[in-house]
C-alpha cells in the first residue's frame, strides 16, 4: 500500500490552530510579552519564528536576542497571560465537534504547548472529552518540533507504529516533525491565522500529503481510505 492509500491506525492532532482557533490570541500575548522585554516584532515575523514552537524555544530566542537571560518569571507570566486570555475568549475551530463525532479512528493530541495550556484550551472549548487522557506535550520530551520526539512519544503511548499514524498540523515545524517521525501528515489551514492559498505550497514542500481548508475537507482526507 502507498502512504496515500494507508488507513491510519491513529490520528494525532496538533492543538493550537487545528483544534482551537488560538493562534491570533496567543500571538497577541506573545508580542506583548516580547515588547515588554524590548523586542518589538511584527506579527508576520513572529509567526515565522515561533508558529508551532515551544515556549522554551521562545525563551531561548529572547535570550539570544537580548544577549542575556530573560527574567526568571518570563515564561510563567507569558503562560498566565495566555491562559487568562484563552479562558475569556478562546473558540473551538469551526466544525471540529462534528469531525470528532464522526471519527471512529483512535486519536490523541500532541502539542508544543505546556500541559496546563493544552488542557485549558480543550476544556473551555468543550473538546476535552474527545481526547482525555491522551494529551501529550513537548514538555514530556527532550526536543520539541521540528524534532520527531513528541510525535514518537505520542505514538508509543498510544501503542501505534509511526507508519500507521496520520498527523494533522498547521505549522512548518509540525509538518517537519511528523515527516521526521516517519508519519503521514495532512496540513490544515482553517485557522484564522493562515491563508489557504499561500499555505498550500509550503505545506506541500514540507511533506504534507494533502492540505485541508476546513473540517469537512479534513474529515474526508482522514477517512477516505477507510
């Protein structure tokens, strides 16, 4: 069987920008936190640098930019600002409940976010019950995306072989991580932070076997070989 014809035994969902429409909110929080430290970034540059990356990567990038370590509480304050914003304003991705309700294949979440943020994101959007307890964070592995560690960890925990997994991702680093893990990957552009036409090219070049613009297209791609 070719990769395109293989029915996945496990679907691994990224969280931010796939399950929840969080990226505009989280980048507002990130830009404000970086500005407070003297690093003024345009949203487009911040997205290129940090989309799909862990908060540890942000902290290390800030230290490199400043030539010194950021305040010890930088990560904690950024996390708190983001969690408070999510609790007040975060929305699920349109159509995600319908997709999960129709999806009979085992699924889990593998996200660069910290465990507290993953759980809050899914809880406030009504999605936690579709995944709990199968929530996996980059905090559980040595290297975040684009390294394959997180996706391989998720597959091991779920008892799935990498070749039997299908990853759903919205970021370059996530697609690269999935391919490095030996997994098929579908790109998703339904978040309000991406423009579908522009993303199709770089997602395809990174190794996505297909790109979905909304949950209807995504469900078809995930289940078409069933």
